[in-house]
């Protein structure tokens, strides 16, 4: 059993993907070719935003977003204490200070009620991560941003295709970023990312920043990055985008089946806020004796993953910030208890039964 079986998805789209890749190979335009421009238009249309700018990775997308709003030395950026390292890493790389805020224990996303106390004179932005496939409560975060004159960036690496109060993830914050890492809901066959905004000035700047700060050939207005989505990846993603809404629906079916099966054995399924839909980038539950359960499940041939085993403030790389254990109780508890089960749109019913039966046996033991 695969944790995420990308081969099944490929077999379904194989003919179209091969044709799309062959077309790029025949064109000889491998960097910022026609497929990239077409894909950006399709992304913007899918989300209902004005601008979609692709880039080399989701991490690069976060960096570009911060660079576009001028984050640098002496600035502060609010980030959740429980998420992937890249969210805070890009802040530190620009010389700014990540200021960590604890999470809502139900959704694992940043707790809006805790943000205001962390906003100071140097705060430039809030990065609101949409973890495991669903958005945080974005409206109060946007209200805080307006009150204090700061930016909101949605780190939507795991939530492309999700909705918040009927609006699509990546279309709500001042700037949003997603990832096309292969395991993501919309994944490439390599790395890639995209940045979204309705602000024309920000979009123009990000487009320049991703290509060495050029506003025209050899006219470098900014110090930028080399972060361009490969044309082959754009071609692959254009094919996959055509199937994407159907796959989001399949993810709901798979999640609903897990929900029912887990409740039968006394395990609470993932909570999805009533104003949200999730794309279940991971199907994540809580288990008290998590590490033992992971070990036992592996003996049954059931792969699992832990996203994430240590809150960011306690990572050695952020030791200079001086955070001490106990400062982020919900993030700490989540890091001890979360476990993600095998999940993808094409997982079989029999496989889900096998996962839950194994889990039942392990918990009995």
C-alpha cells in the first residue's frame, strides 16, 4: 500500500500527459514557454483572481510574496507555531523575525484570537497557513490586517481547491501562495509553485522578482530570484487541472468513508469547520500513544506520516529566538498526537477497510 499513490493517477491521465510533454519537447521552449502562460491564465480563471504568477516552488512563492511587500531586516512576520518549516524559514532568510502564534486545536491552523497580542510596531505581515487542506478563519485575520495596516499572506500549499465561506482558498488574502510539489492536491512531476493576488503592482513586482528582478530583458529593477516554473511542469499541470475538480470530489468521498469507519472504532475523524471545505492534503487524526501506533501499523504494512513532530519555535534553527517549551501548548500537543493515514483520490475501499482494521487491532493491543 502506498501512502499517496501517484502511479494510479498517472495511469488515468497517461496519454494526455505524454502528449503534453511531447508537445513541449517538440517546441524546444523549456523555460517560460507558452504552456506556462496558458497555465497561469487557467489558474487565475479557476480561482477567480486577477493574477497568477508561477514559480519554482511553494517555498519560493512565499519568499517572492514577502519580497514583493518589502519584508526585510528589522521587520516581524507572524506565523503559526505548528506548520512546515518553510513558512518561517523564508521570513528568517530575508533577515526578518518570525513571531510564532499558537494554533486552534480543532483545525490546527493559527488561532485568530491570539494574533493581536503579537502585533507590534515592526509587524509587516501575517502568514496564515491553511494546514492539512482547510483554511484558517480568514475574515478576522483580514480585519486585524486592515486595523493595523499590515498584509496577509495565505500559505495555501496544502489547500488549493478548498473553500472558505464559499470563496476559494488562494483568492481571499492580499497574496496567496500554493505548491505543486508532487504529493500536493494539484501536484507536478517535479517542483513548482504559484503566487496569486488581485493587486496589479504586487503582481508586476512578483513577475519580475521570479526572473532575476527583470522588468524587461537585461533591465533589472530589483534583486530577485531564479524561480521559474519549467514549461514541462506547466504542461503536466494543465492536464491535471482538467481533472482536478473531479479529484476534489473523490477526496470528499474517501474522507467521508474514513470518517464513518473511524467513528465505528471510537476515533474522532478530522474536524472541518462548518464554513470550510477541505481538500485533505493529509487525512490527519489524533492518537494519544502515537509513536507506538505508528510502529505497530508499519508491521501491518500500513504506511503513515507525522506532519509535524516538533513545533517550529523549538527547531534548533530558531533557537536564537529564545522560545521555551510550554509557550505553545496546543502546537506541542498536536506535535505529539497527529498521525496521517494513507489518502489519495484513487485509494480503494478495501484499502481503507484494511487501514482501519489494522488501526483497530493496534489500539486493542
